[in-house]
C-alpha cells in the first residue's frame, strides 16, 4: 500500500476552495450582496440581540439608599440607585451632556437625584434633567433613558423590549420568599 503524494491529495481541495473564492469575489455571481462572511448580522440572524422580558440587574439587598451602582447589562452601561422612598431605579449611565458615566463618580443628591461627576447636572429617577448649576433654564430635551423597573422576590429587574414597548406582563410574587422554610438565594460572584 503506497501513499499518494501530498500534492495529489491537496489538489482537488485547493481547486474547490479557489473556485469558491472566485464566486465570492465576483460581484456578478452574488447579485451585488457581500459574501456571507461580510453580510450584516441582521440579514443572517433576524432576531433581536436580547429577548424581550424582565432581566435581573441586582439583588435587592445590594441596593442601599444613597448608593449608586454601575452595571453593564443588555449591552449598555446602567446606573442603579434607590431613592429616599426606598424605590429602586435604573437609568442609562451615560450623561448626554458630555458623556460621563454616572455610575463612576456620580453622587445621589437630595435623596432622589443623580449628580453627574463632570459638570454637576442632576438627573431624576424619571430620566429628566432636574438641575443645571450654572443655568436658570433646563434644557428641554435633556433626558436619560429611565428603564421600567420592578422589585420582586428580592430581585431588582428591568424591562427590555427591542421595540421599546412597555411591559406586557407583571412578575408574580412568590409568597414563600423570605419564609423560614424557604431556601435563600445562593449568590456567587466571579471576577474574570
């Protein structure tokens, strides 16, 4: 039994792949569309990047009044905080004024506002600009996205919908949560 020379084995494969390359390099053969490896993701995978629904962004115990938490979920930088009444809120973290991350250096002021670390603009839980320290007028369109937020069963959750539709369902309360015979959440954190 003899072996075929390497050039004989590789030659049919080389011919196949060189023909495939010519097909993709010739615009007349692809109707002007880019080759599959360069096609936009939407044309090959027509689904949203994230499912529509409620997503956990924090555990209730982690969110203390007067503290900001920077987070990255759903492909976005977010800032989480609890207002003076104890309600959890989630906003986009990037200040539209000059792009500061409110979760890094921002502060809670007057119990319900986040102060930007760059120029001290203040943002309410509804995402609207509430105060600009060097101006008597507030910019009419100065807003940050305020995410629909709910707190249930020890979790802080935000609603995501790829078309920005409002929440289509509410999460149920678990009546056994925090009961003595209920096993608490086991929280594990890794730094990668």
